[in-house]
C-alpha cells in the first residue's frame, strides 16, 4: 500500500540515521559498525547500488582487508551486470581469505558463466580437501556433475542422507539454493521452508 513503510525500510532508515549521527559526532567506531551493517541490509533488500556505495565507502574509509566486504562488492557488481568489477572484487576476497569456501563457490558460478560447467567443476576439484568438505562446495560439485552427465547419484544420496540426519550442518544458502538440485539428482523429494515465511 502507498505510504506504508515496511519493517525492512524502517530498519534501513534507522540505521542510516545512526550512521549520519556517528559521522556528525566523528565517532569512527560506530560509523564503521553502522556502515558495515548497511552493506548487508541494502543487499538483502536487493538495493545493490546502495550496498555497493556503502561497501566502497567502507573499503576507502576503514579497511580494504575485509574479505567479506569484498565479497559483497562482488555480489553487488554481479547483480548490476558489471562482470569485470565483480571478478576483480572476488579475486581480492580470495586473496585475503583463500580458505573461505563461499568465495570459492561464488568463483565457480562466475567460471561456469564465462567458461562452462566443466571448468567450474575442475576449479572446485583442485581446491584443498578442507574447502571441499564444505557443504556448499559438496552440493555444487554434485550439481555440476549432474549438468555434465557425470555419474554422481551415490554422492547426491550421501548428501541427502546427511541432510536428513543433520540438517544443521547445512547453511541457509544450501537449503534455499543448492539442496533441491541435489535431491533431484538423488531422485528424492525435497521441501524447504523459508525461515522468513510467516504463518498467520
């Protein structure tokens, strides 16, 4: 409805107000905290330009050593269709924290788009064993094998069995975006309930 402010918009407004106040008072600690929070708040609201502006400001003013912020710069640029800038940001995130599986997962998506599923799979297969144990990476490798018609039903079934017994070992991202495909490969039904869904 027109004139109705969503809870999300209200939270953004309050956060921006706190940030402005911190800037006026020259409270760098609070400014850094609120600016970093806004990066994710805008991204979750699909305001990728707002998220990107906050992230770039954060990198310039506070720290260019935060791999999570560089990943957010990647996400925003990617969503805005700026592939070159997205890749540069993701390369920086990986350089800062090469053991973080999420950055490697994102790189595999970019690689699949630019060079195909086989190259993306080969990239993931060459990673350290500790990264390959990550639930998202395991799911992604099975999905890529499925796309390439490489037999992977046994791997898919192993993941579905693990998910049924220990769902807490899988991230929200896995549950929302990866597991459905893995369950399809295993030929098993999968149902995901978004934790944000409200029942009245």
